[in-house]
C-alpha cells in the first residue's frame, strides 16, 4: 500500500531517533496525529498518556496513515 507509514507503539522504552513522546495534557490529540502521519515514528507515553498513544495510533491506522509494527509495554524500577 503506497503512502502508508509504519508505526511502532512503545511505552517506557529507551530514547530513539523518531520517537514522539506523547503527553495527555500538553498538546491536543490531533497535534500528535499530524506530527506522526508524515514519517515513520515510534509513539511513546507514560502513565495516563498511554490511552492518548493508543488513540493516536488508532486514528492513524483507521485513516490509512500507519501500519502497526509492534506494541510494547514495560515497567520501570522504583529503586
């Protein structure tokens, strides 16, 4: 499918080149959608922002802007 970007959905992983750190309070939802639909990116969010990451990914997939490559979650050490 031409014009479709790939998207990785990752939560709490190490920093990568095309990573978009999603916040659920700082920017509107469609800011992230517009930012992600032009390049191959990895969406990342912590805590309450995870639902925003999922929403952005679903919008991108449903409109044909992205193909989901991988979904990952991890927990941090509280040490």
